[in-house]
C-alpha cells in the first residue's frame, strides 16, 4: 500500500477500505507516514468528507492505536460524559457528583484547556492537593469506593489522535465533522465506559457555529458509538454565551459548588440537571421524569455536594475548600468592565471571553504557560439584561496587573448593546437519545 494512492483516492472522493485506513493510522503512529502526507490527506477529508463506514473505521483505528481501557474492575454500569468544549463549562464538576450520588459510577478521563476553551483538569488542579495523575489501580479503587473519579487522560489513550490533532491545529483542518467525530469518539471508546453522553456545543464559543453543523456532528458521533456497542446519546447545547457567570479555574470550582448547593446560575443549573438526567437514562435508572427527580433530589439533599468532597479527598485534595469556598486564594488585582451605553445586552462573543480569560492568565498562551488558578472573569450581566451606561458588566481577576487593560478592551469589544431586547434562547437546543423512555 502507498500513502500517495490513499491521498489520491480521497482527493477523487472515492471510499477508502478499512484495510487502507488501518494501515494509514498504524503507519502514521509508527512515524512511517510523514506529517506532510497526513496533512494532504486531512485537507482532502476536509473538502470531500467521509462516508459513515470510513468514519467508523477511522475512529476504531485511532482508538486501537493505544490502550483500550478495561473498566471491568469497577462494579456496575459506568457512564461517561463529554463536552465538545466551551467557555465557562464546568458541568463535569456538577454532573459527575450528581450521577454518582444517584448510584451510577463515573470513571472519567478529562483534558486540559485547549485554546480559548477551558479544561476540567485545570479546574480540578486549582483545588490544593488534587492529584489528576494517579495510576489505573488507584483510579478503579476510588471509583469503587466513592462512585466517581476524574483524572487526566493518560498519554497512551488514542495516541494517533494526539499526533493528528497537533497537525490539524496548524493545517487549518480542525473544523471538519469526520475529523472531530473520530477524534472525540476514539478517546471516548478507548476510555472504556458502557454509556456516553455527548454535550455538543454550538455558537460563538464552540467549534460548531451553527445548530445544523452541531446536529450533524452529534448524529455522527452517536452513530459511531452505538455501532461500537456503547449506549450513546447527545444534547446540543448553546455556547453563544459563556455558561454560568464564572470563567477561570478556581472561580469555576466555586460556581460548581454553589450549583451543587442549589444556588447556581439558572443556565448552568438547567443544563447540569438535563445532562445528569440523560446520563441516568442511559444507565437504565428509569424514565425521564424519574431520572430528573433523582437528580433534583441529589442536589437538594446535599448528597451530590458530599460526593464531590469525597472525590477531592480521595485524590489527595483538601476537601475543606469544597465545604468552604472562601478558602480559595483571591487574585490580587481586579478591574470592572463597564457598559459603554444604556440598553440591552444583545450578544457577548464567547470565544472573545475565552481569549480574555487566557490574557488574564487563566488559560495557556503556549503549552508551557503556567496557569494562574485564581484568574478569570465573573460576568455580572448576561445576554438579555438591561444595563445603564457605566454599570458593571463583568469583573476581571488576575495576579498580573499588566494584563487587565488588554483583557478589559477585548471584553468591551465582545459585548454588543442594543435598544431592543433580544429573544431568550433555550440552553438545550436538541436531543438525540434513542434510549429515552417517557
Ligand atoms: N475536541 C477533540 O477532542 N477533538 C476535536 O477534534 C475537537 C474537539
């Protein structure tokens, strides 16, 4: 087989066989296929797409390029959740403890922040002592004892994706449905859970800018997962405004804790309840109303919050920070972003909010950058709110005062104020769940 012929076939929009795809991925991981040929191939996929069969074969080849984690040492059904990435997305910190409090195990591997989007691992590492790099035996042990564990993804989960993603990032081939679907699903299938709930984001802060594209991506990922024998469902959710009010690591942990106390922002609370409900549905805990009641009860009773504290403790973290969030360090410098005129907030560009939080050092400019865990943004107003000129729209936090002016300008530019109140949009836009019982 020759890579040249595989590129030519894709260029002419011909279907590749499983043997060709597997040979290509194995060769790329071994280093036999150079980056320039793989880049040409991915650009051909970007323009010509892939058939469902090709996409499934590519996903499986990528998943099998490293460890396929066997979670059978953990008793019961294991449910995973994955968000396609957003700004202010701290749902895992809320949803995983809720689901565990309802008796379903969550053994989850998460990532660090990517570009303008935050990552669960950075948020967890903002809790003093929390170790995200424990070994597999300890991971299984914690899930068996507490019902949940969230750790960093080990280097050998889908190594083909790691190499491909780095190349896509610099060859303008990230935003391709078959490439995103295979990238995400290869890691999820390799991570071993029985059921997977996908939170596919759409809007100005997401990879998918329109509902149609997000639906197409969700449909493909669900199909790939179900074909691989897992129970997979997806919610398509709004990322046209940041989720909740807090952006930045410890600020988001605090907001997640407040949400588990039943005192979170409405959009974050609503989305977490629906995500947890669909995870319980996948785990066969009952019909949708029963599952939703179980979720609400886990919050009201305080059981979900206690699960988060237990997980933090099991990972060597100081659970006192969960019980009393006043203990988190506060950033030394703050600045208020003011409304430039009176009117309704018509839009806030979410990607720009993410970029402003990176400027404040809540995220990484380069892979080597150190994160300021207390840095970030707290939004005081959201889309649809009325502001008078000079009202505070957001508060910026950082330990590097040189960063405040730049971040403030980005945020001011990202916020559009108009005379007419915009229509309220639902946070859950569509649901793909063939296991839904009502
Ligand atoms: N997240 C991933 O893991 N892969 C993509 O391609 C996009 C988002």
